[in-house]
C-alpha cells in the first residue's frame, strides 16, 4: 500500500514540471483551436507529409483567408500535430482535408479533432457535411464511419497515387442535428 502510494507520488512529482509549465517543458497537453493564417506554413508541411499532392503554404493561405472556410489545428504541447479544414456553402459544409502527423496516428487524436470541428459546423447552423475519401484509405474510412458518416456516392478514378495509379473515391455524408 505504502509502496504503491510512494510510486504514485514519484510519478506525480516527475510529471509536475511539464504540468505546471507545459509550454516550457514541451508537455503533452492537447488542445483543439481555430487555425489562422499564421498556421499556413505548418499546415502545408503536415499536408505535404500526408498526401501525394501536397498543398503549399499559399494554397492554405488562400483557404484560411476565405470567410466561408473553417479550420482547426490540433496542438500537442507547443506543436501543431494535426488539422482539419472545411468549406461552407449555404447550409452545407465539405471537409476539404484532415491530417495527423504520422508519428501521432492511431492514438485517437483525429476523432477528437473531427468531433470538435463538427460541433463548430453545427454551431454555425449547418445541416449537412460531405467529404470525399480514397476508397482504400482504411484509417480515414474508419474515422468517418465512427463519426456517423455514410457512403452516398462513388467517384471513379478520382485520385492518382504517387505511382500514377488511378484510385476511386467514395463520397460520404453526415447530417448535423
Ligand atoms: C486519417 C487520419 C487523419 C486518422 O488519424 P488518426 O489520429 O490516426 O486516427 P485514429 O487514431 O482515430 O484512428 C482512426 C482509425 O484508423 C485506424 N488506423 C490507424 N492507423 C491505421 C493503419 N495504419 N491502418 C489501418 N487502420 C489504421 C484506427 O485503428 C482507427 O480505427 P478504429 O476506429 O476502427 O479503431 C490519419 O491516418 C492521417 O492523417 N492520414 C493521412 C491523411 C489522410 O489520409 N487524411 C484523410 C483524407 S480524406
């Protein structure tokens, strides 16, 4: 009993600096925040590392400057490790892109990011969200299915991979209530 208390105390003390000064010690607090123009270079970096046809900083700047775009960044400690960006038209939104840095994938970060983002879209009064995803992108398909998206269409040979192979996409939809 005493041993386990001492051990817990040891862990708590060892972790104290990063909890008290997360910025200074690069702690592991996670935050989902609106992304702004200043995030464009980092979002482009994350996008390039995640997609065959990566978007440049200027492309992100153009999107982020639009009044009908909504973007969130995921911060872990003092580093942006993911983002999601949508475009709004009338009472619908389209998710344009979402990515998590490779090192942090498979830990559920994108679920929180997507949930928060959808909450904001709903808060803007939007009724429906659409997206397109490569049909064999298992992590993304799983993420969207778990979040309540359903396949409503197919686009033949919609993407090209790095080897030039043409890949199908599916269109997914989720109603916001
Ligand atoms: C898609 C992506 C955003 C998911 O982010 P993530 O934080 O890793 O997602 P999660 O940890 O919540 O995992 C989502 C699902 O993918 C699964 N998954 C994670 N890595 C996987 C892998 N390498 N292979 C197969 N499934 C995997 C997880 O098990 C989980 O499935 P589950 O809900 O059935 O358990 C991330 O993989 C990514 O950035 N990919 C590159 C960019 C991309 O493809 N974006 C989507 C374009 S539409």
